């Protein structure tokens, strides 16, 4: 993975007055990676991106692009191109002029520009649309034009600030695959910002999960999903059921947690926290909806959960069963539809089992509110 | 139902009065430009004439004034738009807490009376001129320079208001996008911000030119040896007014109507093109087979423009061949006849009175009441003459001789101006 140019953030701090927007970020992004920053609104994602593209000077720390410190280098001198949250296409220029703006700056002839624009328009599957104005395009088409405009500048690093957030669901899903394909084709580093965990998981090689200016965890999608290192990461990425309690005993990489509602349960300590959790600590245990299975009636033990059904729904590929959960939030259980039937009704008590490897024990912390 | 129609009627009446109030003076003034009497008036209509236009174009001072006004106008446009744009940009960049204060300061010149700006410009630059040890004929005391500077102090504020309105709709991310794509700040300004501001800059320029063209208060202190049109007009009016000035007003009104219609027609055309582009398919757009709507199609403003243009051509054409000499001669002849009849009438009355006086020399009461009646009769006869008599002071003279009262009225005062 040494094809492209890497980006490093070293102990990066960004402050606005007293407000700390980014706190001590340490990130290494491999050249050629599709790297995502994932976090809720207002957590500082755009701020990080602006520091990388050069619109913001870090208060402390460094931004390195290709190993070179970018301090004092303006946005027009950095090998980055930014796709803005609102795209910022030039409204008075035609599509082909928009796309080749970076060439116009360098004094390329209209002929060369036209030629390059046609190539890029082919690449983004918008052939023959060069003579339209941005306002005459659909949302998804504008999106692609913005990508082409950024790629035309031949950046080493492409920065994308929630570029799909304005699109409807269908188009968003389509654009995800398209973006990923473009990235593979051009082979440059993509830094992608999103608050949509589905987007981050499907597209990224690596993901940084952010919360209120702090980077909680960096890893590939599987690691973040299966082995979160904070309660926030566990609750923000994907659906998860939380069980609060205290650590009763730790043995190797498993912990016995005395939960508030469901008795003593076993869970695997997440790899980032091994050796850090000890008996008596406040803890949280997370089990994903799909990690549960039905247990024989009357089963009891440290990997069985019994609760009252409050609601159920049929989703086609799965049955979703909602049960009384911890902390006022419903517990969701997702059972694959294999043609079986359940005799569960509202108000009835149900027993479930799980594999201890699929339950994660973490130190207690803030949960994502979404 | 009845109420509704009454309501409608009163709205129409209101509109009629409103427009009469707005446009009436302009219409009357335009009419006077084509009437032959030497004092501008619409009634009584005497002869259609174009001589006031030729008089206008032979008036050195007016022409010189127009030239100076145009020079000052262009200078003011350049300076004001540049300063206005700088001020507007500054407003968007400045620290938000200072914005309100800054705004007040930069708007202040609009609120300061033009006279004060004129005087202070004069005093200020005179000081600077002296500090630099320059003479009275230096550039800094040049009338054109001072007028441009003086007018720009407040016209720049107008420009800024126009430009700020557009700038507020500018997405600063566009400049950032340009920078991000490698543009320098100057390039981003020139290629992205300036094209966006172009319509507002055009409006500001027109506004600045018009404001400069019609300015009097400030210019009156600064013009030096370069009197502008307003200054010349004001000086002219002081010594009497001729329909040549109406002719000038008419030309200005006509130009304004032209400009307004042209602008409207263009806007309408752009709308039509935009709609057509929206409706056009991709193939039409890219293959160039896309058909633009014509300039005149469903564009009432363009039609009106063409009509006005045709009318102008016809009028100018008529003016070159038409000669009002015969008509003027007729009118003069008629007036002479009327005056003669009046004189005869007067003489007859005087004769009658004298006979009466002789007859009733003893009793005074009726004798005194009689002349009093005649007095009012005089007034009635001479009232129209105060307006019509001035071109024919010669014809009016006998009346002056024949009655002490008549002389007290207009002919001498008005004809004095005409000479
Ligand atoms: N120029 C600024 N001055 C002061 N505070 C700022 C400034 N820019 C951003 N912030 C603050 O920094 C925090 C992070 O902002 P940022 O734009 O990075 O959020 P984000 O993660 O991109 O959110 P979103 O997903 O909504 O775009 C916010 O609390 C915001 O209020
Ligand atoms: Mg953002």
C-alpha cells in the first residue's frame, strides 16, 4: 500500500478561542487508502479536513502530507483537493468549465481543457453534458461533477466532506459503490467524512471514529464493528444492545459482569481494554441484535438473557423482536428468517442465548445519542 | 357588486392621479419642447417646431456642460464602484462585532448634506494642496478632480449598498473551492467572485453615473473651471429659461425610456432562454440544434422598444424636412391683428370715458366708479397678454403707451428677459 501519498496528523489540536474542536488527534493514513472519519454532527470532522486542506492552521501539532510538514503552505499549494459539503460548484460556469477550472488557472488552452473535460465526463458517466450549467443537473450528477472537478486537479489526496448527505437513499447507495470504484481506478488517497456508519463501513479501508473532538478508535470496518474500543464506538457504529453493570471478575480475555437487569453475564473484553478492566469497575456490555439466538425455555446461566417482549416486527429477511431493555431503551433482537415460526407475543417472557465471543465488555462511558 | 365596482373605480382614479403626479411634469415639459413660443409652455399651442433642439445643439455652454458631466460621471463610476466593492468586501470580512459600527460609518456620507460634502472636499483638498506647496492650478485643485472626489464620497456608499446585497448571496465556499483547486487569491477574485458580482457592478455603475449626472449640491462647490450640465442649467435658469432646456429634458427622458425598455427586453429574453434551456433535451443542447427564442418573440418590452425607436426615427425624419416658418408667420400675423383690435377697443373705451367725464364734471361719485370698472376690464384684457405678449413687444408697445395700467403688467418684465 505504498502507491499513493499518505497523510499523518501528529498531535493535532485545533481551538476556536477557548473551544477545543479537535483534541490531540494522532492519525496515520496509508497512501492509496480509502480512509473515513466517522462521527456525529459537530464532532470536528470538517475541522480536521480543513486543517488537512490548508484552510485552517492547527493550533498545535502537525499535518504531514507525503511525510512533508504542511505548515505555512496555503490551500492552493497543497496536493489536496476538497469536495465541499455543499459541493461549491461555480454556478456561472458550464460543467466543462467547472471541471477544468484547475487547468484554466494554469493557463491551459480551451481546446486542451475541452478534451480533458470530455475524458472526465466519460469517467463519471455523464458524457455530452459538458455544456450544461450546474443548476441544470440533478443532485447526483452535480455530485459527480464535483468529483470530476477535484480529480482534474490531479491531487495526491482527495478530501470528501459528506458528499452524499444531500442525496436520497437510493442514489446515496449507488454513489457509494461508484465512489469506491473511482477510488480504485485512480488509486489516490481518499479521506472521506461522514456521520453515516453504513457509508463508512461499506466504503472504507480504515475508519476513525470521532466523538466531540476526540478520536476514539481507528481500525478497519470489521475491527470497529466487532471489537470497539469505547462504549461510544460500540453504540455509534451499527445497532447494539447495552447492558450496564460492574465487573465481577476478569479471567484472561473474558469478564463476568454483574448487570443491573439480567444477572451475571459473560463477555469478551475488547482488545483495546485488555488488562485495563478489573473487578469493581463500572462496565458496559454490548451484544448486537443479530448475535442472539433462541434458547430452550427455562435455560439459565451466564450467557442467557430473559426479558419481556414489548413489540415485534417482520422485516422479510429477519424477525425483529423488541424487549424490555436497560436504561429505558428497548433491546432489539434480530432473528434470521429461516422459515421457522415463533410463538412470541407481547408481554410474554422470552429467553435468548449468545456466544460469549460476540459480547463485548467495555469500561462504562458515554453512549451515542443517535 | 356595486361596492366592488366603486372600489375598482377609486383604485383606477387613484392610479391615474398618482401617475399624473409622477409623470405629468415630464409630459408637459416634453410638449413645451415642440411649441414655438420662446417661453416654455404647452398651451396655447402655437406651432410645432424643432428649432429648440437645434438651439440646444448650438448652445456652447450646454454642450460643454454635458461633456464635463460625462467626464465627471465616468470618473465617479470608476472610483465609486471600486471603493464600493472594496467597502462591501470589507464588510463581509470584518470581525462580526465591528460590522454594525463599520456599516454605520460607511453609510454616513449618504446622510451628510451634499453641500457639506462639497465644502469639506474643497477645504480638505485645498489644505493638502497647500501642504504640498502646490499652486492654484495644480491637479489637486482641478475642478474635474475635486468634483469626482467629492461626488464619490457619498456615491460610493450607494454603490456599496447595491454590492453588499449581492455579496450576501455569495457562497464563500466558492472562493475556497477556487483556492483549493490551485488558484491564487487574485485569480479566485477575478474568475469566481467578480463574474458573480457582475450584474450588481453594472447596476452600481448605472446608479453612480445617474447620481453623478444629476448632482448639484456638491458639485456647485467643486466644479472650478469645469461646470457640469446641472450647474449650467441652474445658471441659465437664473437668467431666464427657454424651451431649449425642455428639449434637453425631452432627450434625457427619451434616453431613459430607451434604456429601461432595452433592459427589460434583455431580462425577458434571458428568462425565455433559460426556460427554453430547461425544456431542451440533452441531445439538443450538445448537438447545437437547440433553438434560442428570438429577441422579439413573446417579449412585450422588445416590441415596445422597437415601436419607440420607429417613432423616434419618424420624428427625426420629419424634423429635417418640416419647416414651421409659415405657421409662425401666421401666428404672428394673427396676434398682430388681435392686438390691433384690442388697441382700437381700448382707444374707443378711452374716448367714451373722456366723453363721460366731460359730461358729468360736476358730480364726482359716478365718475370715480367708472374708471374702477374699466380697470378691472383692463386686467381681464391684459392677463393673457402677459404670456403671449413677450415675443411681440413691438406690437404691445402701443398698448403700453395708451394706458398706464397695461405697462405695469408683463411685457416689459418678460420681454426684458428675452432680449
Ligand atoms: N470558525 C469556527 N469558529 C468557532 N467554532 C467553530 C468554527 N468552526 C467550527 N466550529 C465548532 O467546531 C465544532 C466542530 O465543527 P465541524 O464543522 O468540524 O463539525 P462536523 O463534525 O463537520 O459536523 P457536521 O457533521 O455537522 O458537518 C462545532 O462545535 C463547531 O461549532
Ligand atoms: Mg461538517
